[in-house]
């Protein structure tokens, strides 16, 4: 598979790492970047030859990856800095600033809407889903991923991540999609593959917890942790339908009813 972090030859300045979005090319961020990247890679073929909207594109690397197979990729994001960055760095993407609660697109004008690791940031989640249903053509697809609330903020009603407004489990995500006027055709989960499972054991039971523990404490990472995180690849993750409640992230495919 192509490494989307190095595919672009554009040398524009990278976006700052704020904690709200993942950014490629940062060794300490590599685990989270690859966890996002695997979903874009898994979905790219579904976008081949189609008009695609990446709603909430963040840094833009994923929209650029999709643009290699899609007929057209329209990238929408509320952040002006991100929009300007994508317009400079990823010319294959038509980037525009937009409120995802009011998509600047005509009814039934696109084939696919992608929304990866974004809906947990939105205040009016069902309105966004209704907007997706409005702009999708008949049988068009919404491809959506989000952190699994059960494993991302275990035992909490309030998300641990300060940038998240509401996190969802699989049942809640399905209910949201149906309420917004879509039909859920697939629900899968992102999991650690064998290599990451081995790293979990090596780092005291959880590679994620070890990263967060040291970051919160302001303690420099030991060399083995830094090397292990920097070496994570997208292929170290697995996407599968079973054990949804144990998954790291949820990945749903929904079609227009």
C-alpha cells in the first residue's frame, strides 16, 4: 500500500498538532495517524470513479489518498487554516470551508460521503447525518468511523478527549444513522493486529495507555516506546465485523433509504 504520509511532493508547511486532529510525519503521533490511515485505505476502493465528499478532512492526507481513485473529491472542513493547508498541499482535492450541519452541496449530487473520526466532534450529529442523506444520490453511501465509546472513554458519560462532544457505541451509532434517514448496511470495528497486541503486552498491557500516561505526566518516552510507536504501520491494525464492543474504533457503512 502507498504511504500517504510521503506520497505528496508538495513541501508546504505542516499543520500544527493541536490534539484535535492527527497529523502525518510526526513520530510521536504515528500510532494515531496509522489508526486513522487504515480506514481510509480500506475504503478507497469503494470510492473508485465516484464523486466523493470528505466531510471534516482534518490535515487532508486521507482526502488526497481517496482522490487517487475517485473521479472527484470535495473536501469540507470548518477550520480555515486546515482548508488553506489542503488547498496548497493536496491540489487533487477541491477544498472549501463549510459548516457540516449545512453542507454547501445540492440535493442528490454526490455518490459517497466520508466522515472519519469527526462526528464525535459535532454538536448536532443527527443534523449532519440528515445533510448526508440529502446530498447523497439514491443508493449513495456514507462511510463513517468514530472512536468506540466503550473502549475510548470506558465507564464515562463525558468523553475523556476535550475536543469530543459526544462519543458513541455501535448501537448508538446505528440509531443515529437510522434517525438521520440512512440504512446501516455494515458495522465493523478497528482492532489491534498480532504485532500491536504483542506491543500491548510489552508495554504493560496497553500501548495506548502507556503513551497517554507518559504524555500526561510530561515524562520523556523511553527509547523502546518511541521506537515502537514510530514503527507502527496501517497494516498493524485489523478491520473486522466481530467483537464490535471490544473494538477501538467503529466503522459503519450506511446507504440512502
